C-alpha cells in the first residue's frame, strides 16, 4: 500500500514512521533518509526496508528484487530492524 492511499501523501517521514509503528507495518521505501538511524532510530518505527537500487530501476525491476528478497527472509525478521536491500544482497541492523 502506498502512503498516498493512506492519506499520508504529504506527511513527513516521521509521521509516516509513527503511522507504521501504530499499525505494526513495515515501511518499504527508496527514501534513503530512512536508512539514517540518527534521523530515524529503530525505536521510532516498526521496521524499515530501504531499497538501494539504480535510478533506472523500473517497477518491474523492484518487484523482481523484492520477490527474491522475500523468498530468503521471513517477514517477522524485519520487525524492529533497518534492512537495506540492494541487487544481489541485503543487510540488517537492529
């Protein structure tokens, strides 16, 4: 679900993180600000997956990357963690 679908299209990152925490939803984003644990400490969100992909990646590329990622990682392992996903690898913090 996109933040626009939730009425949060103009919300700040902190507002989005608070909403996701309240709803127990993991954020999946290309916004690299969410990877900054000073701006977004792990305690302020339910879990964040940051996609570090080339700018030319299309929706099709991203869906393929996420399918591969989720075939290797259980969703419960994303809770209270920052996860960085790149083509061919991922890393978790928290």
